C-alpha cells in the first residue's frame, strides 16, 4: 500500500506482480477491492496497479469535494501514471468515464485503453433515464432512499445492508460523482487523435442493458469495433479467469 498526496485528497494505491504496468480503474462507488478476484490472475505477468479513487475508502478528501469530480478523478489518474506508468489501462463503468477525460487532457502515457461499458448517457436508449433521480433522492431523502432506488435500477431488490465504508462511498457517489458522470460528454475528436489504442469492451451477458447500449454507441462514435468480454457489467469479478484471459488477448492485439 502506497499513498500519493494530490490536491484535495490523498490517493492510496497498491502494486502487485511483475511485468508491463496495467492500471485498473474501478467504477462508481467501487474501490480497489472490486478487483480482488482478477488482480492476482493479472499479476502473474503484469505489474498491476489498483487504487481507491478520491473520496472513496482509503483515499480521503482533504476538504469538500471540488466542482469538477470527473476532472479531478482524471487528474488523479494522470498523477498515478506519472508515478507508475506508462501503462495499459482497464477502466470499467464510471471509471471508464474518468479514463475518457484523462485521455482528453493527457493523451500520452497510456498504451492501450480498455473502456469497459462506460455509461455515456448520450448513447443510452430511449427511456433508459426514465427511472428515479437517484442524486435528487439522496439530496432530499437521504442515503437509504437513494441506495434502495439505485439497487432496484441495477436489478437488486431488496437492497443489501451497507457497512460503514460503503455508506461513505455511496454518499460521495450519489452526492457528487454520479451527477457528474451522468452529465459527461466525451470529446470524440480528441479521443480519435490520442496516441493510445482505444478498445471499447462490452459484456457478453449484458446485451440490452443501458451500459451495454452506451458502450456500443461510443464504439460507433469513435469508429472502432466493440470487443466482447466474458460476463456482464461486473464480468471482471464474476468471470475473473475468463475475463483476464480475454484482456491479455486484447492487450496483445489478438
């Protein structure tokens, strides 16, 4: 475990294995623990870097959150890569939004960017955003109401209990990061011009779900194919061995 002081926060990250550097960026309210199952598999032939994004778990804010959460998270990735890079990067869900913004701001330092089901809202199908306004529920009715609504949207009903660490993570996510992710617009021209090889990944078991639709739209916008990966939106966890093997092939250009 290593800490990195950044403006407004302290980032905690972990390094495992030997070989070319591979940075894993978690999505939404998730922290490095979401990669617990896949990390040792990838560390067999990579130097795997995982971290808790600012405001989550072991990466506390120094004060109040900034006004540009996606930008702040993207700058944190840049600072991490300055320490450990250059690197290949796997970013999932909202973490892929962070990576998109990082590539716009700092196009060097990333060899291959694997964007696993980024929820770019401009590509969501009609009606996908017709559900409850979760950030508004959090603001008006608190964490429990927002969490129950959010879990129902993602297909988990009733919602499981939250431990204290998860409570803090979801409070930051609902209050700051989720609205910023939902409003994010990628700069397609800058992304096409970036030196990184862009790979948009979709889950084989998430066909028809909003994040899958969004990823397909982003791939079309960038003019690249959508690469299938094992499992669904969390396939890196539920299908860790198959996902790791597929990621290796993609990083090799297979």
